C-alpha cells in the first residue's frame, strides 16, 4: 500500500520551538527573507523524569519478621502444650495416689480381725506397709466405728488422731483432702464396711492419709523436665527455622545482588535460574529492563539518525548561501531542503517517542481509539464519499501507550483512505497463541485502491519512500508504523485484499 503522512488530529507536537533568531548584517538584510517552517522539539521525550527520593522509615527484614512470628507461635503452642501436659500429668499422679491409698485400705481390711473389732488385737503388730509403722513417713491410717470411736491408729501418728467427720455410706469410697497438723491438703481415702458380727447396721470406717510431699515432688520433677525439654525444643526449632529461612530466602538475596550489579552496570538482565515462585517477578523485571534498554537505544539511534539526516540538507543550504544562485532557484532550494529538514525531524522524533510495550501496565482499550479515528477520517475524506468500516471487540487491548496506538492506527487508516477509491475496512481481533501466553492483537487494514506491488512492502516501510510522489505526504507514515511495531515486538505483513486493493496486517 502506498505510504502516507500522519493523521492531522492524531499527532500533536509538544515541547518548545528550537533555534534562536539572529541579527544579520547588512549583507543578510539585502537578501530576500525566506519563511522556513519551524519544528518543535520533543524535549519531554528525550528528557528522563527522575522522581525525587522520599524518606521512609526502615522496615524490618523478612528474616526478622518471620523469626518474631515463629517465636511467638512457638511460645503460644509450646506454652499451651506444656500447660496441657502438666495438668494431665498432675491429674494422672493424683489418680495414682488415690488408687494406691485404696490399695492400702484393702491391705488394712485384709489384715484386720473385724469379727472382734473391739479386741486389742484388731490389727497385727507387723503391717505390709512399713511406712505405717514409721513416724514422719507421711502415711497414716485409722479405724473408727460408726459412733466415731477410734479402734486403731497407725504408729506413724505418734498417738495423734486423724479427723473423723461424717463417714461415707457402707461400701462407698470417699476421696478428699484434709489439713492435719503440719499436713496441708493431704490426700485421704475412706471406706465404710458393715460388721454383722457386732450388730445389724453397725460398721467400721477405714481411713488412710498421705502427705502431699510425695505428690508434689513427682509433679515438680516432671514439670522441670517438661519445661526443660520444651524450651530446648523451642530453641532448636527457632534455629532450624532460621537456617531454613536463610536457605529459602537465598534466591531473594541473589536477586538483590543481581539488581545491584545491574545498577552498577556490571550486568544487563537477571538470570533465569530462579524458583518457580520468583520466575514471574524476574521475568517481569527482565521485560522492564529490556524495554528500558530498548527505549534508550531508540533515543540514541534517533539522535544519531537525526544528526545524520540533517547533514545533507544543511550542507546544501550552506553551499547555497555561500554561492547564491538566482532568486527563484534559491527559493526552490531553500523550500526543498527546509521541507526535507522538517520531514527528517518529524520522523526521528516520532520514532524516538515510540514507547513500545507498556511493561507491567494494563493494555489500552482499542475500540474507543478506533472509533475516534474513524470519525475524524470520515470528516477529512467526506468529499470523496469514502466508506470506512471498523470491526473491533470491546475487550481488545493494545500492549502499548495510547499515543502509540493513535499513531499506529492513524497512519494505517490515513494511508488506506488516501489510496482507497470508495471503501476502507479495518478489522481488529485478539488471537490466543497455542503457547498458552496472553492474547495477541491482530490489526488488518484493507482498501479497494490499486494495491501493493509485489515485494514493495519492505521498501515502503523505509523512511521517505513513497509509491506515488503525486500524493501528498513525506513518506514517513508507514516508517513510523514500522518503528512502533518493532518497539512493541510485533511484525508487519502485506498483500492483496478481497476488496481489490492492499491489505496490511500488524501482529502485536
């Protein structure tokens, strides 16, 4: 398709006017004044914006955060576990004491001559439990009748008597705690048995009391061992967690080191051998770095190309000034070279302004931009009765800047409108590749004009090349499109259209 100029309401020059007016001498004033078109420099494109540093409070490291959280969780968990185990062991020991005291009652019951409860020989002198015969052993026993009369007491009591109190029912166990002399909260077990030999309804109550010291020693010993093990376990777990965090966060430290090397200029991009959880981050960072490097290269290339493209027109103008020809020839030369200067500057500045892929940002909706362009071009070419058809889904997104989208679609549509006889059609679709990556944008612009000569697309994409010099323009429209597509990582294809003219395909 023949290339055309940029759409008038798509490109808006920014910046400030370059150059300064210079006072000329009398020789210069004698020459006729020639109006040379001025071009505005895109200073906002070539000048990077540096954000002012902001002071922020230093945040704690991930390791310290995780260690504090782990330590707090371990304190809560191990503390709860220790309390539960302590209470469980305490209850188990208390149950064991009660069962042991019940066994002592059975031993007393087996050794007693209950058929003659009031005889002095109710209990034998030697008992199976030696502690009952040892003063200060902490184990005491006593037998009373149903009237509260003490029939027997162990030698460990040294003549003292245990509190009697109400007796339990016959055949029933009673477990309680009593305060006796210097025994505070001593365990007591009592059992009441019926004695038919005495009289119907008469009974004896066997009581066994044990000091709490044995119980407390067991509980305290277990508690010391338990909390010692829990503290040791918690310390080991914290150390293991620290080692695991250092091993697990090693890729982050390596990532920070590589970013430091990139900042120092020792590397261009991040390596690819990162864990799966960081591959998305490193891939996006590499994309951002590649886009930044590509943008910098475009700026440098644009400045170099601009300087190179201005050399010849400036040399011609200087030669013309040094050896001025006739006035009509002078005017024609100045007009041609100034137009060439403006064309070169427009092309290079637009090429430098191509932002390419908008890394890590949401794509621009295509449908509203396309509708505005079609409406504008319909007004521009209303005298030709040109029909512009557009087909674009609402969800279609452009992976670049909105200004780039205006440039891309504006140049393609304006070019098609220049060469189309009566009909121009633009179709935009999203194609999902088989690789499973995100959707790709397909832009197809067709017209019913004379079409593209075979093999001419590559030549028409070059700056300053026009298929027909009789058409208005500077030959930079499709060249700007090519620069934008290259910056976005896409490609351009061309061929014949079913409408009878040219067909341009842009894949992004």
